[in-house]
C-alpha cells in the first residue's frame, strides 16, 4: 500500500509539473536533453530486450515521452503513473491502444495482470519507497524476466545538492519533497537481497541538458571518456540499472 502522505505530495507536485511544459522542466526538451533521452531510452530498451512479443511494464510513464520510444521497439506495454494530468499528455500521443495501455494509479496500488517479460522505467524508482517497490517488481516478473531502469546518481554533485540541501529548493523547485537518488553499491545490495541476479549498475550521462548545441559533440565525447575513467565515472549524472529474475 502506498504511503498516503507521500502519494499526496507526489500528486500535488505532478499537477504543478503538468501545468507547464513538463518535458522542458525535466530537461528533455533542449537539444542536449533530447539526445540524452534517446540514449537513455536505447539503454533501457536494450537492457530489457524489448521487441515484438515482449510484454513490459513501465512504471512512472509521466507524459509518455519514453513510452513512445519503448513502443517503437514493437513491445507491448502497460504504462503506469499516479498522475492523471500527466497521463492526459501521454494519451495524446499517437500510440496504438492495442499495444500500449495506460493506467492512472500509484504503482504500489496497481493490481496488474502479470507476469511480465520486463519491468522498466526512467527516473522513477527514486520517487518510490524502494524497499517496498522492489519486492513487488520482483513478483511481477516471469522467471528470467528483466529489470531495466535509469535513475539519478547521488554521487553527482548537482544531484547531491538537489536532494540533500533542502534550503536550496527554491532553485531546485522541480524536485519533489520525497524523491531521492541512489548510490550504486547500496542499490546493488538491495537488489540482491530482493532476489535479483546478474545485477549491473553503471554510472553514465555527463551531458547536461543546458549544454549549448555547438558544444554537444565535444561534451558527449568527453562524457564517454569520463564514463570509462575509474573514480571519475562515479560522479556521472545517472545510473543505468539492470538485473534478472532467476530462472
């Protein structure tokens, strides 16, 4: 069962986001943000092995930006979000209802017809009570089913300030009151305790959405070098997370 206080705060925050250009607020609307979104969707899709015949659950689909990219693989999707206002934007996308089903409920309260080949999402686990969410995700997967997520990295300096320095929230107003971020080895331990196997959590993403277009190729190339650099890679903006249900 979802925490009623947390759910109420997330709903209020979602309504605020829905009143504006949500994808610009999240940083996906700029040229650099669009490139980041495409790369992130490709990572998640590849890790989940999305494709024709695959049935996947997307948690926290929001405006459907990533849903549309996941659907392009040919996978069948059940896309869940607690915000009806954000789902209105998702449902306005030209996605075939026979392939994509949207549900307006907190993930913790969804009675979803599983099992699924994959459970996926972009920047959603850090909005949930992850200790309760992971066992439910595990139970919704087929044996051999896969998880594939991208989440904020707590070791990234900007992410750390957004989450830890609450007095800065007037500048980081797009961050909801309860959302957090992850340290990869702690999350890996929690995934293993839940029962997942073949766990891999990889820091990635040095391209800030505010990067001027002429600098995108240089920053992208530099970011790939930093992602391969021991130590420095731990400061990347995001974590790519995958694992399997044993079977």
